[in-house]
């Protein structure tokens, strides 16, 4: 009997084209799969309920995209392998945790960062990471909660938005990467492609596509590919996007995400399913 794959996704996600291409690839490979939209899922008394019906059969592998924390915990408790695992999601969603884990990896060049459990003054931040600096929300994505702080007044305005200092940290501003960064897409031991993300008009220091930025393909050097793969392993990730800032001719780690975002021309939906297919053959 063929192994069963569950694909669990967000039904409201605007990137439906990604899902469609995933399914086309799964069909081509002859995978035995079922798709579940998380909006229709309930967990009650330990049972998995979909569209008001209890689902009795268990999959051999679960591939999740954009999953909420409660479902992550439930799937972890079943003992069924998930891609990505709850460990990878926690390691990437908590940006401070990401940095601390990569502090143990000498092969990763990172920007200086600073964090305290209680609120600190502007001068203390500058002493640790320089000026100007980047203030980041500890949890967040899509460039939300990320601001460039140029002076004390801006710092006091931004830090006042946080009741708990543990929800924010500070990072060295890499001036040579203003408005652009490099995103490398990792699938296990393979890099399926990379893109330069550029802010619209070069006016915003953030390069996120969700903030109006643009993307173009980039020929990623082999050494950087290997670094991205090793970063994914250190964060317990299997399908990941690893972001780097440009530092002259070198690259500085920025952050990692447990989602591969659709980029025209790179074939990322297909690469996702190809990796899943490989995992199913091994396990």
C-alpha cells in the first residue's frame, strides 16, 4: 500500500498558485495524498476532525505550510513526522533563539545583535550594535515590526510601543545591504534557487516582497549554498528560506523562515514536493 501524505495548508492564503503547482507535481509523481485546509480542522478530545467529521486514518508524513501553533503541537504529539518540524518553526519564529543557536556555528557570519530582558537606553544599544541600528520584533515576518532607528528620539518612539522588552531586539545595520538582500531556498541538502529581493524604488531599507519589493534570480555561489544548507540543519529545518545581507563581497546572515515563498521561474512548489517524495521513499 502506498504511503499516505497529508498536505496541510492555509485556505485563505493568497498564494494559491503555489498550492496548485504542488498538487500537479504530486499527481505526476503518483503520490497518495490528501489536502487539508487548516480552517476546517478541529482538535477535540485528542481527535482530528475535518469539516465536522472525525478522520481515523493516519498519514506517514505531514507537510505543513503556514500552520498555527496549536496544530503544530498536536502533530508533534502524534509522533508522525512533519516537514517542517515544530522545532524548526520555533527556532525560526523566535528571532533571538535563531541568533543564539547560530552563535554556536562558527561558519556563519552574522550581524552584531543585542537583547535584554528589561528595557535599556539608547546609548547602551548604540554601544553594542552601533548607529544607526535595526530594531526588530522578536516574533514576526514580512518585515512587520522591523524599523531603522537613526537617533534617540526615534528609539524612544519605537521602544514605547513594547510593554515587554523581551519582545524586541536590536541588530547592527549593514549599510551596504540597504534596500536589498538575498534569499536562498533550501530543500534538505539541495538549494533550489536564490533571489535578490529589492525594495521598491530603493527608498525602504527593508526588501520584503510583502512590503512592495521586487525579486530577481541570483546565481548563488557554491560556498553560500553550503552555508545556507548548514544553517537549515542547525535550525532543524528541511524546507527553508535563508536570508543574507550584502556586506561588500561577502554575505551576512539575516534570518531564516520555514516557508518557501513562490518565486516565478524557480520551480519552488515542485521542489517542495520532490523533497517530500524523497523523504517518503526513505522512511
